[in-house]
C-alpha cells in the first residue's frame, strides 16, 4: 500500500558533544496519525534525539523535515508555532501558578496564540481529567497529576506532533494505565501524531503502532512492537548478551 509522505522525517542526524558521539546517523519517519515508540537502554541517545527534533539542540550533521519543510535550524518557539510540542521527563510546571494558569500560558504561546486561549486551556484540562483541580496550586500536585498537567499544557499548545519524554515514569500501575489511555485518545480524537520515549517496555509496546530502537546512539531496529521485541539486537542491548534464535 502506498504511504503518504511522513509528517516528520529525520535524515542521517548526528550529534557530537566534544569527542562523544551521542547520536550517529539516525534516520526515521513518523507518519500522520500514528504513535511511534522510541526505546533504548540508558545512554542510547533517545533524549538527545528528542531535543534535536524539538529544537533545544542543533544536529552536528543531518537534517530534520517537518511537513516537508526543513526545520533543522529553527528555534524551539518557531517549531511550536508549526506544531512540534514536547513534554519533559521531569515535569516543569510554573509552581507559583495555578494548574489552570499553567495551561493557559501554554495555550497563549502555542500554535494558535492567545486567541480563545481560555477555552482551549479548560478543554485541555478536562481532556486529561484535571478540570476539578484547575484552581489548585501546581506545586501541590501528586506525581501522577503533574504528568497529566504536562499533557494538558502540551495539548493546549495545539500540537500536530507531540513528543512525549517518559511521561509514564514514576507512576503507579493505575496512573500509567490512565496516562496511556489519554495518549491513545490524543492521537485518535485530537488527530495528533505522537513520538513517544518510554523506559517501561510494556507501556510503549502497548500503545505504539511502530517502534524504533536505539543503542549507543544508533538505530538498531524498527518495526511493529512484536517485531522489535523479538529482534536479537534489541534483546542484546537490554540484556547485555547475544541471543541465538527466537525468544
């Protein structure tokens, strides 16, 4: 079947810090409407790759295309204006502000600007299940609700591509199940494409349409969750030993 052009295309991207190559010649495509999982052991280069896509870091080599346009040299706010929005592994709310005002700020500086920002902020809080805490101070939220706030702020910015950086980290099983359901609904109901880093293999495999695996800054596997889970290179990267045959 003929596929449309990817929404995001990463072409031979490399990032060098001094003498350390954190990401080496990584290429990947993310297609509209899908959830692409990005996995790898600690130090694999996942967050560095995310930071280059989001605009926090510039590639040493290679380029990044979004909706057919080269965005490699664009700043973070310019990418947000085009619809590339990320969350952070450790939530970064404005702790002196209310939950609602945190989301309102994201809405005002997102793709649609300040127009109708109040409505979008409240809709985002309702979507993630935080409407009842809208007037609560952000610094009093539980870890699970901080993660929901991260999602609400990202959603209020009206992303076309949402970059999720270990949004399930530190959550209970029930909280993780709730977050995964929100991610699925963001993709299905809000028509947002998702690129999802997650250390919890079970979580990322449960929610992703396709998965890319990194190790040592390089791409070692790509395919469906079932294919990647059974890839000998992926098993070796996580277990530290070669695997003969199927598992």
